[in-house]
C-alpha cells in the first residue's frame, strides 16, 4: 500500500528538483525530512511540504503508522515551459525558458 502526494506546476526546473529527490529516495521519512531541512537547495522547501502531505495522506487515508514510513518512490516530470523574451543589443530579443515541474512522492510502510 502506498500513499502518494503530487505537486504540479511548480516554478523550478526538473533538473534542480531531481538532484534533491535522489538524496531522499529510499530513506525513512524522519531522515528524509532532516535532509530536506538542512540541504541548501531551492527545491527543498516545496519537497518538504510535499513529504509532509504524503505522510498525512498515509496516516489519514490508509491508517499507516507514521514511525514506519519511508519514501518508496519519487520522481519529477517536466511541466509546461513559460517562454519569455529578454531584450538584447541592437533591437534583438533572446528567448528565456522558465521551466516548470510536476513532482510525485510516494511513501510506504516498512514490513
């Protein structure tokens, strides 16, 4: 049994989120929360809230014990890309891609 939480359309590039997800994959939720709290990456704030949400879903919906939970799977997929224009010299314009992410985090109970 898995409890899942999803974060959609978050304004951070998937490559940056993937680095942090690799740190917490397979860890206990308490250890994963400590890693997220002390890692100086922009994605950690959103992922911390997502992990709390997944744990709350596990407790509330599936009656799992919060002390036995671990991060069973987590992945990120790219969302829509916001395309903006940056003015450059001599009347030219450069494209700026503001990438978004969809993050899915699942927690399971240890046997």
